[in-house]
C-alpha cells in the first residue's frame, strides 16, 4: 500500500542510514584500503595497487594461516555433522530421555565460549589437566595438547566440534521432524524394516538438503574462528594455529598495518560471501520438500 | 512404527549417555574444580569430589580480585542497549518492507540482503578508526553503537509482518493511527514470539562476543564478561585454577540457567544463526 512518502521515509531512514554507515560503506572502505599502504596513525597514505595482494600470495604466515583455517573448517564441519547427525538419529529413534540428551549436547552452544575456553585450557593442562590424567589412568601417553605444533590445531578443532555439534544436532532434529510420517509408513509397507535400510533409503535422501544447509552453517561459523585461538594459543606454537581472523587481528591491531590487514579482510569477506551464496542455494532446494 | 528392540534401546542409551557425559564434562569439571583447594587440584591422583570444600575462598577470591559483578553488569547494559536500539531501528523498516509500497523498494531490500551477508569482523578496521577519530574508543558506546543496526532483525521481522493480515493495518489507519504508532501499537504486539526469538539471538551473540570488546576496550572496569574472564585469567595467575573456575562458573551461569529455564525458546533463538550465518 502507498502512504505519504514522508511517513515511509520516516520509517526507513534510520535503518538505511545505519546500514550504509556501519556496514556497507565500511566494507567499501576496507576494499579501498586494501590498495593502499596505510598504517594506523600515519598522516598520509599511498596507492600501491595490487602490492598488498601480491605480498599476501608470497607471505608464508598468511599462507599458513589460510591453510590452517581451511583445515580447521573441514575438520570442525565434518566432526560436527557426524556427531550432530548421529546423535539426532539416535535421539529421534526412541522417546526415552530425549529432552535430556538434547540439552546435554546443546549446553556448549548456550555457554559463553571464552569462559569455556579457559575451562578447556585447564582440562588440557599438561600436568593438572583432566584429559592427561585420564589418559595416564588407562596407561596412555599424556600430551601437551596446546603447545605441540603437531597437535594444537586439532585440539582447537576438537573444542570447536564440542561447541558446534549441538547446533548441528538441533538443525538435524528439525530436519528429521519435517520428514512426513506417511513416507516412513509407506517405506515400512514396502518392506523397509531394518533401521539401517530405513536410514539409507528414506531418511538420508530426504535429509540431503538439510545436511547441505547444516554444512554451510557450520562452515561459516568455523571460518570465523578466533576466540579459542586468541585465548589458548595466540596462533602458536610456531604459527601452527594461526588462522585468518587472528592474522588479521595481529596485522591490523598489533602491527597497525591497516592496508595489509584490509587485503586479508577482503579475502575473509570473499570466503563468507561464497559460503553464504552456497547456503542460499541450499535453502532454495530445501523448500522443494 | 514398530517399537525398537530392547537391545537397540540399551545401545542407544549407552552411546548417547557416553556422548552426553563427554559434552557435559567441561561443565561438571568446572563446577567441581571451583570447589577444590589448590593442593587438591594439583595432586597427582585424580579425584572427582573435593575432600576439603574451598567454595567460600574460591568464590570470594573470584569476586574480589577482579570486579566480576561489574563485568556482568556491563554485559547486561551493553546487551540491553544493543537490543533496544536494534528493535527501534529495525521494526519500522521491517513494517515498511512488509506492508508499504514505495519507490526504490527493490533496491532498498537488496541493500538489506547485502548487509545481511556482512560479518561483523569485516567492518572492524574502518569502524575502529571511526571510533578513534570520534574519541569514542574505550567507552561503553563503542560496544553498543556499531551494533545498533541488525539487517537480520529487519529481515526476520519483515518475514513475520508479512503474515499479519492487511485488515488489521487498515482498521488501525481508520482509527486515525499514524504509521509510526501503527508499528508500535499494532504490529509489535502481534510479533512478540518472533521478537523474543530475535532477542535471544541478539543477546546471546553480544553477550558472548569477544572480538569486538577486545579491540575497543582497554579499561578493566568497562569489560564485558568474556573480556573480563581473560583479564581475570591474565591477572590472577593462569594457574590458580580454583578461583579461576569459580569465575567462569559465575560468568557462564546467566546464559546457561536461562537456557535450562527456557529451552525451546532458547534453541529457537540460537538456531536463527543458521539463517543468519
């Protein structure tokens, strides 16, 4: 409906102005700054064209950071999907203690990650930590989980999986609920009785779009990993846990090389945009069921 | 559907219970450790329960060594201010997109969808510089103002407002209500469930955010709970685990208790991140 344009403007102006000032223009500024050598506090800046991007390409720290981020993303997404889907199927398969299990798996999602990171630091403590104490109890080798360059990234990924599985779980539970009972009944009439058969032939195909969607949700979150890295390893030891946002943070806010950090941010934004587009595509597919 | 066999049901409990124990272990261990004195925490043999209860000293230390209650209060103020601003800004716009026709609507909507994709970390550098120029770094406003707009809030509420019958809007206009009045007195009351879900989404996000407070806040008395936790850890010895765990118990308690009290709502709100990304 059309109303007085003045009234419409009154409703829309605050939101539009803030979107431009706080979101769209800053991203444009980041893009522009990525072509300069600007350092925070410097009075002048020079256009350097693609120099920052060329430097990124040969920067071993950035390359390491990008590789670590991707590895973290794959491990965490895969782990969360497997645990989330497995738990969702098991929870749904019977009625007992459903609420309790859902709550237990979702608790990490509901808790303040930074506080829990400090708890994890304690759990993974080389001497006093529960994890090593348990390992020693059953006669296994203890490890220095966060200070061993072979292990540190996987330790962070394990914490990431612990935090994200509950989210995957509830998204899968919602997906499972949307599978009509008729289809399962029809399957049973067709002689699909064994639970594994039912999963392979009915549930999994129907859950396909949900799975793609959950993958993108987890991947977007994993790409934004920062908290655990900053609190537990600071990117170390020896850059073994350096990830994209942490590198941006160090370049931009410790070394104040804002131009260079902006170029990294552009790479980060590109990754997020790509995953978001993928997600929208999966959401459109989802509506067909 | 056929009832599962007893063997399957026991296996189901075995697997899920093992998973649940692992997932809850950090919480259990955090609470237990917050009750133990230092010598028991560092003793070589593993014991579940404290033999000497150090509840009072650990929690007293956590509350006196750093201004923990101040952090929690800052968190409440920041989250409440962000939420109020987000609602004030987003609801009128959502109404306009849902119920009104105007020139440039398609383009304006594309702008919202574009903004929806932008993660907060992406704008950190220019906004930091902006706040620096305005002399606003290290103030609570620096934690609030950058988040006053939620493109996701506009998106979500617009979807909801579209389901509100047009007749309701017409009737309100016939009663002589202005458009702005209509938003708050007619649309808002119909949107309470959606608004509740959005509020949980927003509060959980900003309560837990660490990246932004880390950038803009340097004074301990302005810290939010996550930043305060790290101040505490760095201040009070990274190894004095009893009081440290007492601190993390107090910091995680508000959201966890809220989650346990209003699970369905909470999950609804948090899973909105699925749509937001």
